[in-house]
């Protein structure tokens, strides 16, 4: 009976941790320094929100997608302040990769977000 209670407690803890896609702040950079979005200096992801230049926020929707050999992975989408962001974790690195789209200036830049950046 004790083992069943411990297993149930562990399962509840794991479910709670799984509900949060990431726990800390992810710092994002442009993959190609020549291809950036004008006016964007810093990008950070905290609690399912993309923070642009430490002042503007864009809410991110979280979903699970199939990524070939990686199985189901995370995807984050958001739109706001003339920007659209699409990030996926479909790589063997512990990072989110995707695009930041400036719809006003019709500019697209590739970004990578990681705790280590």
C-alpha cells in the first residue's frame, strides 16, 4: 500500500511539472545577425509570454505537434504589436527554434531560444 501511495504522489508531481512547458526564462537571439527584425533588441520567454525589448509582451499559445523522430514536441505561437512568433522544439537540442515575423515591415527572421544563450 505504501508503494502505491508513493507512486501516486510521484505521478501527481510529474503531471504538475508536465503542465508547465518550461520553468525558467529562455533567452532568444537571431540565428543570422544580418537577418533581424528592426527595433527588436532583446527577446525572452517567461511563463508562456514573449517579452520584446523588456517592455512589450506577446501571449504564446502552447500546443503539442508531431516532429518526426522526436515524437510529440512543443510549439508556441503568438501575435501582437505587429509581430508574429512561431517556435518549435523539434530538434535534438534543448532549445526552441522558429521565426519572428514583422508584418508591418514584411520582414522574417529566424530565432533560437535557449536557457544557455
